[in-house]
C-alpha cells in the first residue's frame, strides 16, 4: 500500500517590541491568508513573511531561521505528514 505524504507548514515570528505569532497550514496559500489577517503586522512585515523567504519551504523537512536587525526573528518549519 502506497502512503501519500502531505506537509504541514509553520511560520513563527517574534519582535523585540513583544509582538509575535504562529501560523500553521497544510498549504502555503493558507499561511499567506493567515498572515494577511494578522493585524499585528505592518504591510512590509507581511510581505517579508509571505514572499521574501518563500525558498525556505523549498526542501523537505527543513527548518530555517532568519533575524532582521535583531528586531524581527522568523522561523520556518516544514513537516512531512504520512498517511
């Protein structure tokens, strides 16, 4: 029996001013929608999370970290789910 793999995408971010959030979705489009709905983020921060680092999800089961001027700390997780 062949088991189909799906992924769960997670972005966590925090800022030096105390703001932060976590988004979880089975699609990148779902992540982008959640980011768009987050009222804590400026438009520039939304674009950085949604598009600036899209390549972070390009490889299977990769965890990446990025920090902008010690102010915006971002983690990307891609988890493989096997059914």
